C-alpha cells in the first residue's frame, strides 16, 4: 500500500470511529430484519462515503444495480469460490431472497450457463463433503477405540489390526480429499489444489502398499 492509500485508510478509520454508534445501530437493524432494504442501503451508503468499498459492497450487493465497478471488483475477490450459504451469511440476506443476478455473476467466471453448471455441481459436492467428513471422523474414532481396546485386551496380532484400521480410515479420507480437489477446480480456488494433492499422495501410497498385504512389512520396518 502506498503512503497515500495508507493515509486515506487512516482518515476513513477516524471517520468510521465517529460514526460507529450509527453504523452499529444500522447493522443491528439489518441483522434483526434482513429485508429492511432502506436500512441496508443507508448502511451501505455510509460505508461508501467513508471509503470502505469492501463493506459498501457487502451491504449494498443485495440492492440490484447499486454497486459501482470498484465495489463489484472487491466483492468478486471476496466471493470467488465461496459456498452459497457463506455468501448468504456474509450478506445477511433474508431467508426467501435469492442472490441478486449481478452478484451471482461474480461467483464464477465463464458464461452464465457454465457458471450455473459449476455452481450446481459445487453445491452437490458441498453436501457430499459434509457427509464424508462426518463419516471419516466417525471411522477414525471407531478405529482408535477398537485398537486401544484390543491393545489393552492383549490381542495377539495388534499390528495386523492396526494396518487394516489404517486402510479403513484412509479410504474415506482419500474420497474427501478427492472431492475437495474437484470442488477447488470448479470454484477456481487454485491455491487449494497443491494442498489436496500433497494430502492425497500419502493416502494413495498407504492404501496401495498396505491393502494387498496388510501383514507385510513396510520399507522402514
């Protein structure tokens, strides 16, 4: 940030501090009644006048055609690849209100048909991811309890049981990682891709190495 920008932001912070009580009252009004469009517009106008384009975009995006080009660009960076429920929460939209068309256009790049197709697939992937995360967590907890119980009971081949449980946990984790990778590609969140790949490779190696011969030795053993 250049000195001029820093100075402008500092002046905006000072001005916002003076208007904080009114801003808080307007936020409370919108939170209590998200359909109160006059309060929402007043809040967005105040943030715009104070120089906070990010907050102006957040609160004014529900008003069709209200955003400036700069505010649309700021909102695009904020919403890129975000789940629809997170967008609704961020904007405090009324429960029965759809995302404005110009805001929906910011969620994905490409043609409108391409955006809608990717958005539908990403929404289904979100549902599948929630289920897989719960399933994987339950599987890990079950396996840990089973192995600890078997160890205390003096099981004869705890090593074999540990291998089988490791593969049992790795499979849902790999499925979760794969779906997360697909969702990242659909929503253009490129920074997530190397993370999912780095997590997925050890899981694949574990499954490929252990599953065929769970009683065998690993290279370092």
